[in-house]
C-alpha cells in the first residue's frame, strides 16, 4: 500500500518556502507534510505496526527504543493514546548485522 502527501499541502509549502526549505527549517515542516501526515492516515486504521528502527541508527534519539511498545505518537484504529502497538523487531540489531544477513540470504536491495 502506498501513501502520498496531500498535493495541495505540498504545493503550498513549496510555493511559500521553496523546494529545499528543509535545509533551513530542520526538516520539521517538510517531514510533517510529506511523511508524518500520510503515515498518520495509514496507521489510523490499524491496531499495530512494525518498524525497522534500530538503536544504533541515531543514538541520541533512538537509544532507548524497546522491541514492543504502545506507540507514543500515533493513534490506531480505536483512537487515543494506547490504541496502537508499535513493534521494533530489529531494535537491538546492529546495522552491519542486518547487511550481513541480507547478503547471506541473497536478498535483493537497492542502495
């Protein structure tokens, strides 16, 4: 399933701030329009979701990611806090171990 940002919102953002505003505003507004809102729409109909987040990706912000949690940001099917379970199955796996596994299993990847 593919989710897309709202075209009107993207056009308004680009019109007012330019195509590369994310270099100046710390990605906040751009990511909210292009990523967060579409993801929020997609998750609204679910009870749980699976991510590929790892603790070693960003030690400053992800170092305490649990393997299973109640999603602290997004809401699921039943709405409200606690309505969406977030599963991070590779939270404790190192990036180089992921790449070793992918190569060993001959998983096609694009980089």
